[in-house]
C-alpha cells in the first residue's frame, strides 16, 4: 500500500493524463503525460502552447513537425519533456522539426528533448532540426539523440538562438555515410545560429564530435565544448569552408582519432577563435589545413598530445603566419606569440572532476582580448568559458538557510553519477528519494533527522538504465520534486 500511495502521489504531482495524440495540434495542452501514437504537427498559422509539467511520450517512429508557432516554456523546477519509452524501441521518435519560416516565432525553455533517432531519408537533426526557421531555445537539454548529420541539433539555412542549453550524449554516424556533428551540425552560407553559455559535452560523431560547421557562420560565446569524440578531424570542433566565431569558449578533453585528428580542425576556413582555452586533447590542439586566414587570438592552447599547433603535411603555410612562435609577452608578462596566444597550463580547479573554472594564479586571468566586454567582476576578460571572480569575498559567518529547497542536480543530464544539493531550514525529519516515471522507488538517498543547514549527496545510478528520474524531497510539510536525466 505504501508503494501504491507513493506512485499515486508522483502521478498526481505531474498530473498524468495519458491522453493519446496524433495529427495537427493547436491551443493549449498540459500539464500531464501524453502518448503520441502518430505524427503530430503544428500547422502554418496555428499556435500550440505547452504548459510546464507536460510530457510527450512517443510510442513509435513519429516526428513532431512544427510549421506554425510552438510555445513550450517550462520552468527550472517543472520542465517540458519530449521522449520515448525505451532505447530498445527500434522505431524511436523522430525529433522536433522546425521546417519553415512560419515556425521562427517558436520559443522553448526548460525543455528536455530525449532519445530520438533520425534515419534515411531524413538524416538530419536527431533531437532538433531547424530548416529555414529560427526559433529560440533557452535552458533546454538535448540528450541521447542520433542522426547522420547533427545528432543533437542541426541548423540548415537558419539562425536560431540557443542560450544556457545542454547538448549532451548525442551521436552522428551512419554505416553508409559520414556522420557530421555529434552535438551540433550547421550548414549553408546563410546559417548563423548563436550559442551562448551552452554546454556541448559528451557527444560523438564520425567527424566533428562536438560541433561541425560546413559552409556556415555560427557564433559561440562562453560555451564549454568538452569530452566529445570525433572519429576523425575535430574532436571538439570541425570547421570546413566556414567562418565560425568562437569567443570565450573552452575546448577540453575532446578526443579524435584517425587522419586529420585534432581538438579543433580548420579546413579552408576563415575561423575566428578569440580568448578560448584549447586543452588536454589526445590529439593536436589545432590542425590547420589550407586555413592561413584563420584567426586565433588571445587563446591558451596547452597539453594537447601531438603538439598544440600543427599544420597539414607539417607545412606552416597552411596556417596563420607565425602562429605558435613565441615572440613577445602579453599584459601579464607571460610569453606568447604575435597573436597573444599563450601555451601554459590554464590551472583548472579540478580537471579530473571536469571542473574547468580557473584557480587563483591561472595565466588565463586577465589574459583575454582587452577589447571584449569585461568580466562581471569588472576586470579584463579571462580566457575560456569560466572567468575567475577576482573580487569575491569569503563570508565571515555561515548563514543557515531560511527555507527548505531542493536544488537542481549537477551535472544534468549525467552519466552514472550526479550531485544533489538541498537546504533544510529547521531541524527535523528529512527524506530524499528517487523514483522512475512509473512511480517506483529506485533509491533512498536519505531518510532521517537533520539539523538546519545545506547538504550535498552524491548519487550513483550505474545499475540503472538511461532515462528520466524524479528526485523528491520531503520535510515538515514541504515537498519538492526535480527531474534528472541519466544518459549512458
């Protein structure tokens, strides 16, 4: 009976409706769980609003085609989910497809786009495909999706905006073609999407594990492009006949193998990398191939196997003249090349734990382009996606929380383990429990009495399958639930 009561409580929490959906949709839907039993769409001129707490579960290989306006704006504590029941389903759903200019007014916030699969003849955009459409995405997670081109996101002839999004665990591969852009694929000369403060992590592709640019001009600002795998060319980013702009981005731990392997690969591209960290790859940091007009300024390129700066056929004429040749010093007095690139350990807080914030004393501090906007602490831009706050002051007293709170877990999505932080405002009994979407308890993280304070718990889900889980905190009449995505 206790298990049934818990399941009922969780189902009531997300207001499950289990309605079936197919065909054109408009008006307002949610919250609740909706089973998609055929292709669904928002037609040109129509509008569909999804309320926080809405979950679309696709029961087969159906796309969500958006020709009109989709407004799916969840909240930090109550997201909107697009997923399928199981990875074993051979007919997984076909992703969100924004397929004409009429869908450019669409806005998605705090949405999870999960476990889609695109196959022939579509091929493009596993989780999200923007074709001649430029919607806006903020604080969304695109995870565990697959396609030939753009496992997570594909941008074709469009300029969408992504802010604060996580693009993780996606893949771009095909036994009969050459997959491009495990995380993101951008193509067409008119494509200029913008990615700001996004995390592109743990994706893989035949080429361009994190990002692949083909004849396009995307803009990336303060993005972390880390732990991606490109079977060839760029583990972090591949630039082919493109003019991307990467500013204050961090490329760390990306892997690439086979020919033309590098953390960042530039082929026939006037690429612009400004104030970026390019570090700790198993392959060269940057490989220039007929890209003498590329610009790498105020970057820190360090710790890449095979050399930090390399050229096709070892011919320096394939890259910018004199790049990588120490010839001067920067504003901090550190040795650098003529483009103010340094080749020093960036001094991350904890590389093994994937914490790429800077330690005090890092050579990246104040070493970025002085013409860029200052960091929030009103100092010259630091190199990389994570600045060091030079005016931070440690509190002299420990302040106890005044309210109960269950904070978002980090990282999310996560692979095997994640950290959960919560606040207890009064001494008393506290429980922290993990459930699956069927309301079944899969773990009890804490169940007992605690004093007022802030607490952290590390949860390992190595024995559980990929999917969406609910973390629920209860204490003294307080209850809050957070959604967590396990991606393996």
